[in-house]
């Protein structure tokens, strides 16, 4: 009868948006520890929003990002913070 080894494994480090090729990411905006977001842009003029703990991101045009930021500044997302 063989024995089974149960060596602990370390989970892989999460991918960061800065590792995504072709996107120039700004410095992360962080609040309260690990809640970090980044904005980025590529050579084609697309805008990106991502987190620092995942390689996933949202992308759209610069105009769409501008509209989103304006709406947030105007309070359109305030109900999410309550």
C-alpha cells in the first residue's frame, strides 16, 4: 500500500492588469487596503478599468469612460455606496 503525500501548495499569485500586453496602466488607486483599481489606455485609444488582483478588466472608448466618470461624479452610483 502506497502513501500519499499532502504537501501544502501555495496558490499562484493573481495576475495584475499591468501584465496585460499593450495596455499602459496608470498607478493604482487604492482605498482601505486591497481595494485597488487602475485606469489604462492602449495604442488604439480604448480605455480600460481593472483591479490589481485580477487580470480581468472592462474596456470601452475614451468617450464612454469620460461619460462614466461624469455620471459617477454627478452621483449616479451613490446608491451603491449606501
